[in-house]
């Protein structure tokens, strides 16, 4: 089974899924990291955060 990875912000308790071969997802990931600059970001399996964190909707800066 392929595990989906996620990038999560510990301070804001938000996450974004990581799909390495999807250009749209890579852009969303850049926006996520830009919005959470200065916060503690971690990369982990999706099932570790999906119940406790909310999904990042891609709000612009």
C-alpha cells in the first residue's frame, strides 16, 4: 500500500498532502510553506495528522 505523505504546520495545525509528480500540488505546497514561513513544519504520513489537523485550502498570501 502506498502511503501518502503530508507537510504539516505544528503552530497552525494545518497540513497539505504531498504528491511529488503533480505540478498543481507542488504549487500548493509552495503556497503552504510561504504562508507558514517561520513556523515549525514537519513531513510525515497523512494518517498521522488527518484526524488532528485541518487540511490547507490554499488561501493566497
